[in-house]
C-alpha cells in the first residue's frame, strides 16, 4: 500500500467543485449528476434522447486531466495498485452494483444525500461499509 | 449549446475529482482503511470531499429547484422513490466491494482515462460490461414478471 497525505483543504475545495457541477447540471438539464447513471445510459437500450449530452459530460470528465496537464504542465499522483485480474473483477462489481442499486458515490453519496433521500443514505452507508470491509479483509486478514 | 454546457459541467466535475484527490485510488483505499488507523495509514480526506460536495449541492439544488424548469429542459427529473427494496442494499453492497478492491468508482475511473492509465482502461471496460449486464438482468426480470401468468388463486 502507498501512504497518502491528509489534504483537508484541497479535498474540501475539490468537493465544492463537484457540488457546483452537480448543481449546474440540475440547473441546465434538470438531471442528477450520477456518473454511473450517465455512463450506463450510453449503452442500449435507450429510453430518451439525451445520449449526446451524456457523452459530452463523460468527455468532460475524461478531458479534465488533459486540461490540467496542459495548463499546469503536470498531474497529481495517481497510484493504481491493483493488477489486471483485480481490476477486471472490481470493474464488473462496481458497474453491476452501481446500476443494480440505482447509483454510485456521486448519484447517492453527493446528490442523494443533498436531497435528504433515505434511499441514498441507505445506499451510501452500505457501500462505505462493504468498501471498508473489503479493504480490511485485503490488508489486515493475512 | 446544451452539449457544450454539459461538456463544461463534466469538465468541472473532473477538475473537482482531481483537485480533491479522488482521482487517486490510493487515497480512496486509504480512506476506506479504518484498520489502518493505528498505523497512521488512514487518510480522512475523502470525508472532506463528501462534506464540500454535499454542502454546495444541498444549497445549489435548493436554489435551482425553485425555478419553474431547467434552463435547457422542460422539467426536472428528480428521483421520487422512497421505498427501501432489496436492490437498494444489494446493489451498493456489491458496488462497495468493487470500490474497495481497486479504489475506483465510476467518476474517478472515467477521469483516470485522461491520465493515460492502462489500468483505468481495463477497469472502465469491465465497469461498462457490469453496467450493461445489470441493465440486461433487470430488464429480463421485469419482462418475466409481466410475462408470468397470474396464479389463479392469487387473482
């Protein structure tokens, strides 16, 4: 495991930017900024005509680090410790679970909690609990 | 125009993920590592990301939802369900295991693609496969429910 430093100010500011983005998406399109919902609806079956807008939002997510690198000349550290088999299993579980539970960290954790949704509170507590349990098993059970 | 605005909003979201440190799976895993508190591994930063995001979204939504309709749409699409069904626990439980395995959730994983990381590509492809599978299974379930004949004694 890689030690990381506690960054309360940067994290609070970054979080506020995420919140601003969520509020702006609601203002512009009337929709929840749930990344899993947006990403999942890029695939068929299509229920509405919002494909291009969703693709643009995802393109913005991907373009953010490219822009940061262009402007500042560097990118913050990104350490991905998991190997390919773990990444595949983790990706499948994350994608399946997010759609099955109607949302992820952004849809439930940010937008849902901000709407005081009980469903989102249950979802957020659950995924933090199983996330903590998973890390505990991997790091402390051997 | 709508498309450009949504691109900019996605860009802002991605910048937030990068500034906050969420785009680094190591930071996410160290936040989830409560067992690492005694060793000083625990990184509480993510709680601050959540706090900052929820505070701004809470105020933002209250202001925006006072409007008659969104700027580019005819109405708001705010979830209305309030029931606690098995899916709202099972789904996030599965999601959390995946999150704890790699330290990626959907937003940061997509943003990680722009870092040029091969690992992120592998994760995102698998994640999309999981999403498609979940939608397929959910649709299968709902269609069998409609197709199943009603039991004569129950009707």
